[in-house]
C-alpha cells in the first residue's frame, strides 16, 4: 500500500508538470513565432518479484515474470516546430520564414541567439533589430533618407532612397538551421540558444541548403492549437484526479488493516 501511494504521487507530479506546460502553451497562443511544447514521460524502475525463466529439467519455467512498477516521471519537454499560420500585415519588415530556419540575432552579452519572430524594427542607428532590441545578424542598416524597404524571398534587403531611380541592396539576411532544433534552449523574449544537443548552426541564404524562404509583409503566428490544448488539459486533470484517488484508496486500505482487531 505504501508502494501504491508513492507510485500515485509520482503520477501526480508528472501531471502537474504536464499542466504547467499546457498552461504555458495557452499563455503564448498569440506570441509571434512561438512553438508549443509537449511533455514526454517514462515509467520508473521495476521491482522484480519473480523473474521470467525457462524450464529446467523437471522444474517448470516461469514464462512471464512478476514485476511491480513504481510510477512515472517526465523526461523532457519537446518543442514542436510545425509551421504556424501566416497573418498578412502589410508591414515590409514583418517577415515569415517559410520552412526551416531561424533569424540570427546578437544578444546583449554579445552571443548569438536564434528566433522565429520576424516582427523586425529599425533602431535609432538605422539597424534592423527584433522587437526586443537585438540586432539581426549580419547587421543591416537602413539609410535615414530611405523612402521604401523591400525584402525579397531570398532575404535581400532592397531600399529606395530619395532622388534615386533604382533600389539599392543594403544586405541579405542569413538563416540558421540545426540538426536537432528541439535540443535548443529557450531564453525567453522569443530567443533560443544553441546547445551541445542541438549541434552547431548551419548558415545559409533563404531558399538555399534546406533553409526556408522569406515572405515579407506577414507574421508567423504561434502553432498552438487551442482546442487540442484544452483536450490535453482535460486529460491531464483526469489523470491527476485518478492518481489522487489511488492515494486515497491506498490510505483507506491501510486504515482498514490498522483497524483489524483479533476476535
């Protein structure tokens, strides 16, 4: 009975983390470029009471052993990089990566970060930056007398300036892709960083080397599906309730055993 209580408690802890993850997904349903997460679970160690065995002479074997498990635990929160819906905005610096890849940005500490958030801005120095002020790499500057900015599908930034009849190329976006993007670490602010599990970034121009192309004048919305998350929420809640019921049942059985009196 003590084993049952601890086993059920492990299930409650697992479902609590599951609930936390679902709540985070729902909280970011309107976050640009957000990728939902999923909790993966595994069963815990087993106590082998009777091991399976083959027959030995006249001794019968045990074709199926007797084991008792000790619950579950969360192993990881995997980020799902499915493409989110595209929303047209008409802003020339709102960019969608159609396919694989991340924008490369320079963080405040000088290291590189990676993001799918394409709601880009121009800072006081004319540099293209993210909404959080991180400078997009390679650095691209827009002149103060620019009358229009256009970003092509292959990431080239074309600028028309006052008094000029043709557009001037100011630079080109490069996108990074990873062998295992699910191994990247979230830093908040729509920024991910590489890890030893994700591998090193492979840089390429949009549309080349398996990197996605760029669509200007639109944003990639979160890939969170509210209905699916609500179903997951109900399942997690019921699993939590069933594990708590198992604890209560084990406690009642223990109480019954304590109350047994000799006749």
